[in-house]
């Protein structure tokens, strides 16, 4: 995740795509070596680092969780690149009294269909070593029942970990590097049968003001069959306080001369939101 300081402060989708396209190279190889070397220590539920307390609740883990928590949007990327869609991402803490990791409820939806999310997950964050973090993904029973649950003061209070199903092999391993965290799934461990895929890869970067995510499906020959082609999605953090302040008219604005009305433009035909590899890779699989 070197160079994230520039990426995190920039809304340039091309820069973000160039950054995330490099995730699968040396960084992930190093992660794989670390995991193999420490496989005995991190295997199963007993692999969390004791040095950081229960399930490795260290400062960096708390920082990662805080950066992942919130409301995010790819609207800026979609506005500058027609290959991407305006996607809204909600990630919010749940089960705050648990000491076996930090748990987040996640919803993703096309901006025009927020009440029909195409992905609902629970993520469990743990710190496995001094600089090795894990995010495991779980599916929910009857997910439609929980659409919009992130708006609740106690999301998913009626559920517990035993009610979830883990996406085996789909954990994302991350390291902190410079201004953020970077990581991915490992090799072909995250299997899939969606639209001819054999396995799924997920690559991520997390910074203080954005989440960069690139999910792709590949067949058994390694040919990509779904997912964004040019690069990952850029989810910018939405700041309600800042947005509210921007929407409030200032004193100087009230005193300013009125602006001549702008002639309305012709309406644009709505674009169908595809779910294929050509349409930005919108998929509930990963």
C-alpha cells in the first residue's frame, strides 16, 4: 500500500486503479509467505496474537475497523468513467460486546436501488500477528430480512456468529503499510461457480477516506469471466457533517447577487445496470 498517501487524498480513479492493480504482485506474495511460515500459529480459532489481547484487539486493528466503518460511494468514479456504476457501500459495527474480533455488517447496492442490495455480508476482523490482519466473510440467513439493518442502533442484535455461514477460503489478509492497509484473498482458495467461475479473487486497499475494492471471478484456466476489467472500485467515504455544512447557505451566499437560471438540458436515457464483467463486475458472489 505504498503510495496510498497520494491515492487517499486524490479522487482520481485512474490513479486508484493503477495502485490497486499492483496489489496482486509482491505484496500478496509476501503475505502468502508470511501465512505459510506462520500457518501453525494462525490455524483455526487459536491463531490470534496474544500480545494484542483477546483476538488481537490492538491499536492498528481498531484503526482498520474505524477506517472500514461508515458510508461510502463510488459516485465520483462513476461520473468520470462510464465503465463503473454509482455503488453505495455501508459497513457498520455490530455485536460490540464480543471479544472474539471486531464484527461489521456490510451492504452494497446500486445507488438507484438502495432497497435491493446485491451483497449483504458480515465481516469479522482479527489481528493475527503484529502486522497481519484478517477479514473473514460470512453470509446471513434470509438476508432480505436484514436489508437496511445498518440504520439500527444495534444492527443484527437478533443474530449471532452461530447463525452465519462462513465463505470458506475467502478471508482477506492485510498488512499496514504507510498510509493504509492493503491485502487480498490467497490464490484460488475462494471457490465460486457463479457464471462459469472456478474461483474468486478480492483485492483491497483501505485508507482513512476511501476503500478500494477489486473483485473478480476466473474460470479454471485463469480466464476472467466476471468482475471489473480495468481496475477496482473506488469507494469514497461520505462525511454527513461535511455534506450538511456544504448544503447550508452561508452568510456570504445570502448576500450574493442572484444567479441567472440555467436552461435545462435534455434528459438522459437511463442506463440499464448490468451485472456482467462488462458492467463493472456487480456481483453478490464475493
